[in-house]
C-alpha cells in the first residue's frame, strides 16, 4: 500500500482462532475479497470456531460472511443488504451471506 492509499482496513479481533497463523491467513484472505463499499463500513473482523468470518458493521450489526467461497456473489448480496438496512430492516441486526443464494437477515 502506498501512502496515498486511503483504504480503511478493519481491526482483527484477537481470539484463539486468530492466534493460529493459518486461520489468520484465512481471515485476511476473506477480507481481501470483500467489496470496498462494504469493507469501509466494517470496524472489526473476527473468525468463528467454524472458520466463518464475522464482520462488525455500524449500529451494532453483524455481517456473517462465512468461508472464502463465492466471494463475488456474497459481495453482490452484501451490498444490497448493507445499503437497504436503513429502513426496511431497521430492527434487524445480523446479515448472513454464508449461503449467498439464500441470504438471511435476522
């Protein structure tokens, strides 16, 4: 990254999972596939025991990304939900795109 690169990167939440170098590499690899418009809203990223990336969004919302599969489709779905959460899903706190063909908001 150059000094003119303004990309805001999320903090990685330390856990037993991220202590493992391979799992840390998995998480950072997943983060590298997240669309910039979504990534700029992520404050912290963590890895669950199941190896799923969980991304903290504004207003105490969570984006469950899942594993590294299907990043392009997950990005399309995540962008729609992150953008549309303002009104329609105001009370919802979790967006789960682990299976992007069947996303869930709860």
